[in-house]
C-alpha cells in the first residue's frame, strides 16, 4: 500500500488544515505546470480562505447567481489559484480539475488573474492591486441600496475581500476605504494578507504605515489575528459579522508560501514556481503524499459538503423586514432574480416563489425543476400557506 493510500485509509474526518492543504497543493501544482504564476499567496491564505468558505460565506455553488449570496472578492488577483482552487473544491460549474491543470493557458477559464465572466464564482476582474477593494466597496454599497429598495428579507449579503500588502499600498485603496468608512458599510469585511512580504522582498523596504490605525482613522473597525489559527480566524470573522456598525479590516498575520521548507516567508515564493525539489519537500512538510492535482475523496467530499444548498447548511438568523418602499420595485426584482436563476438552471429548490400563476413563474418552474426539484405543485402549496405575504421567498427571508 502506498503512503497516500494508507494515509487516506487511516485518516479521520478532514480537519481545516487538511482542507487548506488541498488549496496549497493545487496552487503549487498548477503554477508548476504552467511554469508561471504566484503560489505564495494561496499557500499563505489557505487557512483563512478555508475558514471563510466553510464557516462564514453564504453561497451555493449550484446557484452561483443567487442574488443574495455573499460576495467574495479576491483583490490580490495575482493569487488567482486561491480562487480557482476554492471554486473547484466547492463544485462550481465548469471549474474542473482540467481547468486547474490548464492554469494560465490560452482559452482556459483559469487566466493568470481572475476575469469576470470566465467562470461562475468570479465576482469581478482583479489583478491591478487595490482595484478589488474599490470594487468591493461598490458591491457593498449596492447591497445597501438594493436592500433599501426591495427589502432586507431579499437582499442582506456580506462582501468579503482578501487583499494583500500591495492592495493597501495603492492610492485607490484610500479613496475606497474612506468612502466605505464614511458610509459605514458594515457588511464589508476585508481580510488583509498581512505577510510582510511583497514582490521584491520585505514590505519594510517600501512602506511603514500602521494599517490598522489608517483604517481606524477612516471609520473602520479593526482586528488582528494569526492567519494560521482556524479558531482565531473564525472568531474574528464571527465578531465582524456580529457588528455591522462599520466596515471591518481583519489583519491576518500569515507566512507567504506556508509549508514550503526553503521558500516560506520569502519573496521567492511570491511569483514563480516553487520548483520540483521544493514541491517534493513541501509535500513531505505538509504530510500531503498525493500525486499532483490529486485531492483524496475524503477531503474533496468535505469540501463539496460545504457547498450544500444554503438553506439547509447554514444556521441563518431570521431577519425581520423593513417593508419595501415600493411594492412594484420589489416585485420586479423578485421576478428578474428568479427568472435569471431559472434560465441559468441554478435556482435552488428551496427558493419557491409564492405566486404560481405568474407567467414568469411558469417559465421558471418548467426550465428549472429537473435540476433543482422545485415544482409548480410545491409552489402552489407554498402560495396557499403564505397568502398574506405573496412575494415572500422562503430562503431569502433569512440571513447569515
Ligand atoms: C497596480 C499594480 N501595480 C503593480 C502590480 C504588479 N504586482 C503584482 S503582485 C505585486 C506585489 C504584491 O505584493 P503583495 O500584495 O504583498 O503580495 P504577496 O507578495 O504577499 O503575494 C505587484 C507589484 C499590479 N498587479 N498592480
Ligand atoms: Mg504581501
């Protein structure tokens, strides 16, 4: 029996560290196969991203365009393999292992930096440092505006950002941070990859800002956390979600290239393949005896379980609704969101409109039922139960 087989056979249920190591391995393998890319950031932020996706993010990979999903923006777009690994592991449509093997190849979904529209789950194009933070401020502002129009029972999402040192160095970040603080966009949470390393060496070569004080001066809440301590990361995110009075910066102290014995903590992990010898040594250091691009079934299953339909997988706290100012705006939103989801064949079974005679609903039910098990019959039953609130969506009446 090989080492990989015996480890797979004897391992208990996967830990956060096992799940994060899947990201690390996919990132270093993909960059190695492409002979270009940035392994260090995904390896450093793998623990933070794993906690975020497994414990906080409200999403359903089977319904990537669900209007009330939490948004995840990878501002540090050079670490694109972090996003692609997450989308693959959580089962987003089209993000196959082949796409990861084709990282950075012409025509693949896995461009060097994430491109909006290349694959479901890529919320916005990133790469120019700082731009993702600015886009995320816009996304968070959209949430507030839309919720005010259609009601916070339908729209009540958080926007999470992973940003690097370089994002915070860019001038655009200050304009965006200033606006977010001014508007008190409390559902915006930035996780800063505080690894003290950038492209050419230590960040101390070029910057000595106190970032926590800078954000605090712009009206943000701030926290510091060990970015390799899952419990601490989870607690910090939970605290941030529990206080929506201001936006949040969580400085996550990490080691770039975590797990690589000779390159961790160095700028040599930033933007080039680790190399065959270092990858072999990293596999040993991380106790990851599997072949390149091989994620054992047990770990892949644990990841796929994270992406269960949001209605059953998340302990949502019920939210009581401010009545919409305009019933017609609300109705139009519900209609367009549902029809879009139906056309994508991505409507979760749990979202059942309670107005079965509307033509758009018939279209939705007809095109959607095989993949989601939603049906006109269930919707009729739902309508009978909920006549007093005809536009209500069961699933959306709750929030994380
Ligand atoms: C506006 C802009 N300038 C320059 C670059 C080139 N660039 C890509 S990554 C990087 C360094 C980023 O450092 P950091 O955010 O600390 O990333 P880490 O080394 O920690 O992965 C630079 C300068 C860019 N992508 N965007
Ligand atoms: Mg850095």
